[in-house]
C-alpha cells in the first residue's frame, strides 16, 4: 500500500515528480496557486503550461487549499522555486504532521541570506527538526522524467534512514535513486551548476563551439568544488550525479532554462528579455548573485561566476566576459586541481 504524499507546487518539476510517485502506487495531493491550472490537472489530467502532452495519473489530485494538500501526509515534497521556499514553508508549518518527512526539490541559494534550502528549513523549524529534511537532486529534466526516460537522482539527508526512505518512494524501472549524507555538497552542486549553464549558454549564443563549452564546464566544476570545500562539503560529491552529472545535463540540453536564457543573452538580448523568453523561473540568475557573495565571504576564486555576474548585472558584453576569462594569468592545471583534493 502506498503513502499519501503532499506535493507543494504545480510547476514542471513538481508535476513530473508527482507522476513518478503516483506510478509507484502512492496517492499524491498537489497544491497549486492557479485555479485554472488546478482544474486542468484534475479534469484533463494534464499540466498543459508546464508539461504538455504528459498524462497525469488518476491518483494525483490538485487543490488550491494548502491545508487540504498538506494535512495528514507523512511526506511533504516542496517543488517551488528556491526564492519562494521560505514563504511557502512558513505557510505550511501549521499543517505539517509531527515527524513527517520533508523533501525539497528546489535548486538554489537564498539571495539575501545566502542560505541553502536546508538552512532555511532549520531556521524556520528549529535544529531539532533537522533530521526530517531530505534534498532530492541530480541530473534531471521534468520533460524527460514525466515521460519515464531513465533517470538517476540523489536523496541527501543528515539522517541516512530518511534518505533511504525517500529512495524507496521513488525507485522504479525508470528512476534510480542513490543516497548521500553530504547535504551541503548536494545542495551546492544543484545550485551552482546553473551559473555555469548560463555561461555555456552565453558562449553558445555567441556562436562558440564545443571546445569552449568543454572548457567552461570543466573549469566551472573546479570552482564549484572549491566553494563547496570551503563551505564544508566533500569534494567527492562534486564528482557524482549532483555535481558533474547535473552540470553536464544543464549545460548541454535545450530543456535547460538556464542554458536557454544564456543563449539569448549571448545573442544580444537583455537579461529581462532572455528570462521572459524562457517563460519559467531561471534559478541561475539569483544564484549568481548569491554565489558571488559567498565566494567573497569564503575567499574563493570563482572567475566564471564573476564574469557571468558582470554580464547579467554590470553591463559587460558577453564577448568581453569571455575575453576576460581567456586573458587570465597562466597556471598549471594539476596544481589547481590538487587544491580541491580530488582522490587519485
């Protein structure tokens, strides 16, 4: 017998995860703000705006009533953008069952506080509730997960039993889930790769080739790992699904909102025009601001993040930013790689 699971959010990722849970025999109660979208999911079994052409199983029901969605659920999954997570979490706290498992699927860093989503959760609920939190991350597009295309994810928690529980909820013929206790590394990998995807998208928009993309991805991984290590993450996590895996899928696919926005910027559009053309939240924009501040706090060099920030917020041309990266002082690669203590 399956669980009753609340999914807070009705965007593409929340819908895709709801479909997977429902196919595994769970009863899913989704919450969405938009009445028309909620009615479409319930009556037409489709989320036409965010996941067109994908059938939503009958054991998924959607409501605009937050209490109705969350109350009585042993598992609550948050599928809202990272910048709204704190507000939505606060609104659901009165309805959360005692000792329920909280899963967060957002990939981002809170812009003003510079906190990861797990830190936001602990701040709002108290340190005693820390073990309830699980982050779900990895290389995945909602458009593919919704269509049962084989996917691998990671469930990370300070409590390995919680991670294993969430692993069991999602495991299927089309979805493989691994566990990890490095919550810091998993959250940072899922967040920071969006910055590199913006950068590779900008390079694509400028008409550069695979050589450029490979360089940005590889050097991007190095700076992600440097910051992660400075913040207490394991460098090994960045060599896994939530690091290099998520980086690959986000920097190379046209499903990636961040890459698509970057392409439009590289072609000459303003940030506002680029984001508008994507028509969904581009998490990497806010994350770029947060990561630049974190790099300064932890005294970590992040040149790709810095140049992406300059293009997004300082009026630098995309071509100028790339030339700034190419013109940096020369250095031996292995000496720098050794700084993050990759295992040999």
